[in-house]
């Protein structure tokens, strides 16, 4: 089995490897161009041993990107056998079924060689601003969604494939951003590779596998021990997820089997894939399922190959959570982000203290607005924003927090500098958090206007929104109330998120994200806190007196 | 009366430190007394009283008192600031609370965030709007402002922060609001975001302005009262305050901009290290300071202190980025690491040794303090390894319990890992060094610096014990330890010139920039800085350094490029373009040929002359510098070997001694490894040269 290390060497080597991942992450912030990378931080870096097993991830990743990338590294072998790779090769792909479930997420990966031997893979996925295609959730097939790049050599032995860059550039509305960000990805993987070589030199080792196995083993053992604290059994949940197409929903069903130190998640019985861009590929389903299980069982253990071993995820092929080509997948987050909710709901009956109530912040809202400025320059912005997370067993849910993805919002001043749009409001929504002993996090109103003055755009502005919770509320736990529904209002009329709109000069659009569910009965909430939140305007007088049963103006 | 003395005074968490330097005689006096958290000026005056006993009437001869304080950071941590209101553009009052919307920990479902400093009912929207290009698209509404003022009056607000959208490009509305509120609410402090931080990004600007407003009344009354008490005790000279940037300013400027004092104390250690480095004729060095709960690292390149502007205060998880309130002010670029003498060692979930970030603090403290601490700490390991003398801790004032340290290490680390006590202790010592080295490497890599080419200047209580092991890991060849490392920050204050930084956002693509506009904006900044310098008693024209933050259009990362002296002209600008490309290539290995770039911010630093050095040549007394010898752990021998022990202040100048050895002074102990050489130079600095080979086992 694995080589033995003395505990001190292992600790020293491991802390060094962890810092390599963080260094890679920091380098992106300095070289990336697009707002979605530098402001929203919608990217993930990681590195793998020569077998393609995940070694370490930085503190900041999004589960969907990390999980997809990890699956993709192993899949490279089918296209470019590992033993055929040479120094200076860089591979690129955005195949949703191999990587992260939709085309804007492009992975760049490079084999790392040390003294002529393959020792590791360095990789990163960026969510690019534009990869072409139609801006809409009502796509029927992947072919409408933009440029597909099967696993390809972006660099062959150090030689850039400029033809490929040309094809990518020709397919994007924002070609300079795309190409510069791709180059930034290449920088990142090369930088990571140089750090890995320096690490091996310093320790005098010629491969990562022995240290990797030792760390994987310890991680797996610790994780299984935590899982064993959950009583054995089969725990079920199901959730109707809205499709953005009227009242139509798709049902996702989960059965979690806890057996000693292992968990099997089975999505048998979930609805088939549909003819809209909300289908979720298996990689994305696995990524969020593993994220949720780890957050409940061992949030503070490192995440590496060892922490995936106790978990098995199954989903019927052709279902909404394991869609087959050529399904449309652009808004796969509108289904995939609900998976943690299903996991928490299933486990709520056995470990209520470890889970949280349903969150209004899922799915993460991703809005795209594209058009032409008054002076003819194109613009395209992609702000992301969130509702409130569900209340916890001993504290309120946090208001306006991304969950389960993890990205930044876009500052209003940057959004207005990158486009002619005027943001009119970013504010908490009163009473949006589910009532409870612990209150659900609040949602927000984010409103904007297309100017009709000297800055009025030339022609309409395309609005494309991926969102959710317009018809399914975030429920509470143990007697907690439900969060408010989300909505979008265009010039005073409610609209749905599933369809793209053309906005004209003078149009005003308001987005209201959902609140999180409460935890415990509202009557048990600290009276002083209820009175305080009434004074603060976080809850209304009706809520304070009717829902929480406050007797007087505290 | 002559005013030939200068005093440095640093209020720390536990102790308030004093250094008085007499320029005529070259004497340096040091004093330490307990910090008095309720009113820190009590502790300051107690120190003044002790110093006065020794040299009656010294304050009357003191020309300048340089003061550093943690008052601002503590006010935020302990929520002791003023009742503060926030005025924002209508619709944006919750920007302060909503923040970035990102989680600081991916998996932790229980994560907590700090409450905003201004409660929601005191966050009020103003009906107005300015566009990103600075054009007013909605005028201020006088009637609404009257209503808002009445509301704040009824709430007895003491301080008001005003942060309107795009005020960094057009401050007109913020300025008008100040006039109106000053009239309506006499005596209330007002902070404008366009003055505190005229930079794009409303969340960071609002958060910074709010911290400023929150601390302003407290800081103003503290500094005014301290000045009065000093004057009553005979101070005729000036009271000046240390800034986080390493600059020094008047108490008036400090009272208006308290947010700039956030790292007022720790910066002294870096200034001292910078000065020591220059005395030794070195270009680049690390400053390394290790105390009870944290270590601080700074990379000093060239003649100026490294600057950054991003900082977080009141974190809910001390070492988790994103768990605190962001502020953006000129600040010396310090890396804080969660490793100190009090860091607790234990076994983590992976059954590996883990040191820190949990700390035993001063109560119960390390097991060897005998105050009931049961967890082994870094200090316990240092004691078991023989690096510390149980009978000479703080000059013998505090006895350390070796048995308790051994028992704690044995139980919590040795047995679980199957190691004997000594090896477990070295594991703790080495793991502490490794986490500091790992953090330093990352910090060096981000700045494109090769650690092996730098010397290391060590200070702090635990710094001299760990600097050798850290230097060995980093491949550093030389260590320098200044005099009076125990009061290093206060000493550092005495070598800082009076200076002040200003910044202004001016976003414009470089080829199209109107150079006369850039020039006039620079002149405006310089005029403002000149006023600040005058307040601090600088009659001579300050020296100005102009620089620009430049980036590729669309990229997030800005590079600061210093401009050549003189007015901005097209020639200077084309030189700037080349310098930008070259700097970029040096940092990232490539530049983006053909990509357009743009100016983002204009910056100036104004500074006065550098004061005379308080580190004056001193000779060792020479007599009985050999104290004793004791057994201490040697990693190369993998066992205890005899280390000679020297009295650091008695070692004769120029005498070269060989490791393994230990140099002791009252507040610290210096460990020198086997194969290294050490000597005290003409400046009284202890210098250690590491061997070329075989430093680490």
C-alpha cells in the first residue's frame, strides 16, 4: 500500500501543497480581464497527481467548477492518453458532459513534467463572459448555446494553436475578453506547474503519488469516521423544481443510503430531461451532491481525492440530473443548485442540528445584459446576486449570500462603468426571510433602468436571466416559516425568468430574490430581537405581531 | 529651552512602550508600563511619570512626541465607537450590510459575519443621482434633506458618514450635504467618502468611510485630552501620530482621518527594520516580528516602505479573508500569520500535528506559565528544547515551569504521534517555522521576490528564538537583530519622516488622457498634502512623489508606476508606458502587446526630511559576556548539544563567535545554530551569518 511518512514530514509537505493551490488562485486575480472573473470570482483552480487525482483546491472555489474539472482531468486520458503528453502541452475543452455542465465554463489543463517525467496536472476553469450562442433559457438543444470545444490541444509542445484561438474569437460577442482570459488561464496552469516542480525539488522527490496516497488515506479515514456518526438508514427527499416555463416543474428525487462510513446518493425516479436549457449533466449533479454531504459531515477536512471515496452518486441516464447529449444545458444551475437542498432535507430527520433550512439564495441568479452603447461600442455585463440562506440550528440565515455556489456580486459603480445602465436599487426586502426561532436570510431588490437620455443605447438591450424560486418557496425546518418568493417586474408587469426580453430606452426592471426558510417556531424567537428587527425595518409590524406574536412595541 | 529630545510611545495590547532619544548625548532610554484600556492616556502619563523620575523635566526639552495607538482597531473590535449614521444614494442603504455576497468558507454552514457598524435605521437614502461619468442626473432635494437632518437630530447621532454613488468622480453632492448637515447638526462629525477614499467600488468606499466616522469622535477627544495632559506636564513641542502607511501626521489630521491609524502600532517595527537595513548598507530585506499571538512579515525593497491598501478589521474568523469589514487606506504591506509563542499545538482530524491558529493568549497562557494552561504551545516547546532559560524569562521576572511544559507536550503531541518529548517539541517548533515560511514564500512569490537573496531583520518577543529556523527554511543567509527589540515599534517611530499620502480616481485611457488635466489634478492633491504637512509643523516644501495606478483596459490588476519628477508631459507618459509593460512582464512573465491600457488612480506621497538616527554606535562592555552554557536541541545533531550562552550587550564589538550559541537580553533570546557565526557590529546590531550548507536536517 502507501509509503509511510513520518508525521512531521507529512505535515510539512502537506502545508506546502495547500499553499500552491492558493498561490494559483491569487495569480488569476492579477491576470484575468473580464468582470465575471475579477469581480465575481467565477473561476476555480486546482491540481492533480499524475493519475489525475485531486490533490488540493484553494480556499475559494465554486463546487460546480471544481467538481466538473476533477472529472474532466481523468477523461483527458480517453482523448490524449497520458503517456502521449509532452512538456508544453496545454489542453482546452468546454464540453459540458466532460467538464462543468455548460459551454461558458472552459477548462484549461496542462501536464506538469519534472525531469522529463509526468508528475501532475494543473488546471483551471473560468466562466467566460461570452462563448457565443443564443442568450436564452428556452434553447432546445446544445447547438443553440454557443461554441463547443471538444478536448483539443491549445498548445502542442509549447506552440500555441492560433487557429483555434481564431475560431473561438470569431464565435464570441466579446472576443478580446475571451482570448485574454484564455491566455490568463494558460498563465495560471504554467505558474502552478512551476510551483509543483519547486516543491518536488525541495523535498527531493520524483513523484507526488506517495504523499498523495498518504494524504488521501488520512482524509478518507477521518471522513468515514464523521459519516459513522449518522445513523444507518435510507433517507429520502424530493423536490419539484420550476423550469421557467409557466407552471411546469420537474421532479427530482433523492434516496440517501447511509451505511457505516459510506453514503450512496441515488436520484432514481427523477423526471426525464426536457427541451429547455435547465438540464443538469451528471458531473454537476455529483459536484453539488458531494459538496452538500461534505458540508454536513466534515466541513473542515481538506477536499481531495480521499474525500470523494466514501460517496457514490447514481442518477438514471436521460434524467434531468443526468441529461444526455444534445440536451440544452446553459442554465443547469437552476436545477443543480437545488441538489444540496435535497440532501439537507433528507438528512434533517436524523441530524437536524447539522443541516440548514432551505435557502432562497439558490439558484444563484446570473443576469446577462447585452447591447450597443450610444457611441457604437458593444457592452455585455453579467452581474450575479443572491437571496438569503436558510436559518441554521443556532443562528439566523445570512441575508443576500451566494449558496451553494460561491461568487461575488458586481459593484454597482463597476457595472455602470462597464455599461450605460443605471442601477436604481440594491436593498434588503422586508419580511422576505422565513420566520422562526432563527430567521431565514433576507432576499434583495436589485432594480435597474435603461437610460433614455444622451446615454440611451443604440437599439434594444437583450436581457437573459437564470433564476428560480418564482413559484417554489424555501421551506423552514422544525416549525420555521417559509421565505418569500422571488419575482421580476418589467415596467410594473410581472415577468418570468425563463425567457429573454428586449429592453428599450426608459424601461425599468426590478428583480426580487427569495428569502431563506426559518428554523424552529417563530414564537420561540428572542423577544428583544423581534422588537429590534421591527425597529430596523427588517420585519414589518404585521410580521412582528401576527407571525412572531410580539405583544407590545418592545 | 532646547528641544533636543524626541520620544516614541506605542500603546500595544498588553504594554505601552516608551523610548526617549537625546540627540545631543546620543542616549536612549527605554520604559514599559501596563496599557490602561479604559483610558489609554492614563498608561501614557504613567510612563511619562516614570521617565520623569529618572530625568526630571524631560518633557520640557522634548521637541516631538511620536505616538502609535491601537485605539482605532480596538474601538471597532469592541464596538466602542460613536453613534454613527450613514447617508447613501437612495436605494443603496443596505450596500454596507450586503457586502460582497460571497462566503468566506465554502463548506462551513454555520459561518457568521460581523454586524455593520451602523444599524439599519440610521442608514438613510438621499434622493439624488450622479452617473459614472460624473454628470448629475438627479439634483439634491432640499426638503428631503431637512427631514433627514431632523431625523438624525432626534436620534442624537454623534457622527455621520456620507457615501454617494460615483462621488469619487464628482464629490459635489457630498460636499453640499456636508454644508447642510453642519448647519443643521452643529457639533456632529462628518466624514465624506470622496475625501476618505475617492476610489471606485461603493462597498469598500462605504465601509472605509463608516469606520472613519465611527472612530472620529473618540479619536478626537482622546488625542485632544492626551495633548492637554502632555502640555500640562511641560510638553512645549509637538504631539504627532503614526499612520498605517508609515507616515507621521498632526493630531488634527489624525482626528479627521482616524481610519488611517488602523495599523498605527505594528508599522513601527517595519520602519525600524527598514532603518536597520539601510544602516547595514543592504538593499532588500525581510522584517520579521513574532509576538504572543501572531507573526508579521514584511518585504522591504529599496528605499521606500512597501504599501498596500486593502485591509480587514473585526474578522469573525481571525485568519479568514472575507470574514471582516474591509477598509482601504494607505498601509504598510504587512503579512499577518497566526503563529506566535502562545499558539497551541495539537493533533487535527487527519491525525497530523497542527500548530495554531488557536492561541493560549496570556491567560491561561502556555503550560509553562503555571497559570492553569494545559495545552502545549510554541513557547513550551522552545523551553523544552532549551532555547529559553526557565530562570531568565523577562530577565528572570517570571519563572517558567519546565515539567509542566514537558507534560503538556507529552500528553497532547508526543503520545498521539508516538514521538519522545524532545522530538515532539522540535516538531512543534519546526511546524511553527514551517507555517511562517510557507506564508512568507507565498507572499514573496506574489511580489516576485526570491527569499534567498534577502537578509532578515528580526524583532518581537519570540522573533529572535525563531528567526534562525525560519531563515534556514527560506534559504536566507543573514539575520540582523537590532538593539531594544522589546520596544522596537516605539523606537521605529523615531526614524520615520513626517509624510502623508493622497489618492484620487481618474479613469482615462492613456493615449487619450488630457495631460494638462492630469497635471492640474496632481497639483490639487499636492496643495491638499501641503496643508496637512503644515499642520504637522513642516515649514519647508515637502518632497512629492507622484505615481499612477495603471492597468490594461478591462483587467482587474493595477500596477503602480512612479512618475519622473516635474510636470506631466507626453515624454514622461511614453516612458511610463514602457515602464508599465516592463513591470508587467517582470511580474507575470509576459505582457499583452497591443492591448490598450488606462490610468485608474493618481497618487502622491508628500514627505519631510528624515530625522537623525537614534541607533548610535555603541561598544560592548567586553568584560563578562560569557554567561554559562546549557543543553539545547540541535536539529542537525538530532539531539541536545551544549550551547554557549552570551550576554548580548556585553559582547565586544567585532568579536566573532560560533554557533551553536544563545544570546540573551532582557526581553528576548537569540538562538544561533551550529555552523553559523555571529558578531555585534559597530552600530550595536547583532549579525548572524548562516552556513552555506547543512542548515536544515
